[in-house]
């Protein structure tokens, strides 16, 4: 099992990663000074609950904790105010106090929602992330927690770091292939923005999604988390380098919103967004990444590599201008200077529109 310490400006916390990591939970809770009888409140979703809730609950009950659970529907729509409020109600009814601990057992949706519930319950109580998706290597570290508003994704939230991240890779065996692919896009992103050697390792070791098992999968998570954690250590509240994590996300978010959430997975949209970011980088920096054959590489994992015919460039541009990361309506994209080296660049509308058109026509 891999053990790490995640450090941010405000907090240090352990991360346990590997097959069977969940079994370390009672020991971890003792280390967090949670005596037997402490109330633990597990938030999970209705796809994960039938698979793992009983096991986790039984293990915690055997360690003499007072365990409660609340199950939300699975899917992005569950990151809603209604579910947030329902979780608060359930936590109050169960009599959770300020010494209680919440546990987010699930993917990024559960992690973001449960983290925000914990951030605000009685002005903030402790919580533990137990990620069950590959994508959650990204969401479980860094302390950004949020729910969606009908007017925008992740619009209501907080920075609230967990007490620990317990990543049991055995839980990922039931993950549908499309979700594995979605999470893998963020692994690729982490390599491209920060770590050329990891990028080369990915090219050599992960030929298809079927390679994402065992040690290879664990290494992808470990490296992805290391990179994410190093960025967050430098810039917890996103005043600088944390924006680099947005590589592929400017167009990615626009696509998700324009096509309707769920049409493309987040990772599929981000993969297309990364290809567009490379396309723009080549034009802006006057260099070529052709030798890397990114589109071919992505297609090998089953990512879409060209824009869906139904989307219009000017509508995408409008969405990109509405991004949380845009300033005063000017699109800011993360561009690739070299593999492992990115920067944020402001781009003029007319140039972007032309490039979007060209990219769509490829
Ligand atoms: P998700 O939580 O919806 O999980 C994807 C699907 O897989 C769901 O249907 C879920 O029920 C199912 N599932 C989860 N674990 C499973 C398992 N082990 N076996 C079988 N099925 C399983 O989505 P996600 O992709 O994990 O996360 C996406 C969310 O993460 C988005 O809301 C996004 O905004 C958020 N996010 C947050 C951050 C952050 O820094 N806070 C970073 C990236 C993404
Ligand atoms: Mg993302």
C-alpha cells in the first residue's frame, strides 16, 4: 500500500492507496483521535451503495463506531441543493455533532457534495474521502467542494480539505469502461501539464484501457495525485498555477454544457479540449506536436477526437467566454509550450473563432 502526505498551505493529511486500503480506515480514525462511539456519517450513491456500503459499514461498526449512511442518486444531477439539504437534515436527525466525521464513499459527485455538506454542517466538521472512480484521483485531493446551481456547475462551494483520503483500488474493479476512460483523461492531463517522464511512461505502458489494472492503474492514480497535490501545495486557492489544471477544460466545459451534460463524459470532453488546446498552441507558438500523434493516441482509448457535427463554433465561443476562468469576457486558455510545460494565455475572440472553425473542419 502507498502512503503519502498531502500538504496544502492550511493542512497536512494522509493518503492511503492500494488494494484493501479501506481496511486501514479504523486505524486511521484512531489516529484522528476518534474514539469508539464517534458518529460517522457515510454519504454514497445508489450505484456504489449496493457494491460497497455494507462492507465499509460493517468494518466501521466492528471497530465500535456509530455508523449512519445517506444514499443519493448516482449521477451529476445529484450535486444539487435539494440533496445537499437532505444530507444536512439526515445528519441533524442522526444527531451528528462537531466531533462527528463524514465519509464520502463514491466518485467525484459524492466527494464534492459530501465535502460541501461537511464544510457547512455546524460551520464545518471533518470528513474523509473514499474515492471509488479513477476520476476521483483529481477531485478527492485539493479540498474544492461544491454543488451545482441550475445557472452553473460547481457555483456554490467552499475550500474544505479532508482529514484523509482512503483510495481502495479494489473498489475500481466494478467501474464501467466509460467511467475509466473519463478518469483517464485527467491522468493524461496531469502528465501533459507537469511531467514529461510520466507522459512517456503512459505512452509506453498504457496502450489501451484494458491496461488500466493492478499496478499500472495504481501508478496512474499515484502519479496523478502527486501532480495534483504539488500544484495545490503551491496554490491552494487558485490564484496562480492551479489554473494549469484547467488544461483542456475551457473547450471541454463549453462542450459539456452545449451538448447537454452526460452526452460526453467529462473526460471525453476534456480529451477533445486538450486536442484543441494543442491545436491552438501549435498556431500561437509556431511549433508542431505532430510527432506525438495525439489524436491517434487518444482514439486508441476510445476518446472522440473530432468535434460533434451538431456544435457551432460561435456558440462554443460564447460558452468559453462564460467560463469561471475567463476575465471580463476574455477567454483564457491553458496552452502547451512543451510536454510538461503549460501557461495561461488570453486569446482574442476572432482568432479563437477561426481556430475553432478550422479544428472542426479537420
Ligand atoms: P461520479 O461520481 O458521478 O461517478 C461516475 C459514475 O460511476 C456514477 O454513476 C457512479 O455511481 C458510478 N460509480 C462510482 N464508483 C463506482 C464503482 N466503483 N463501481 C461502479 N460504479 C461506480 O463521477 P466522477 O467522474 O467520479 O466525478 C465527476 C465529478 O467530480 C463532477 O461533478 C466534477 O465536477 C467533480 N470534480 C471535482 C473536482 C474537485 O477538485 N473537487 C475535480 C474534478 C472533478
Ligand atoms: Mg476535470
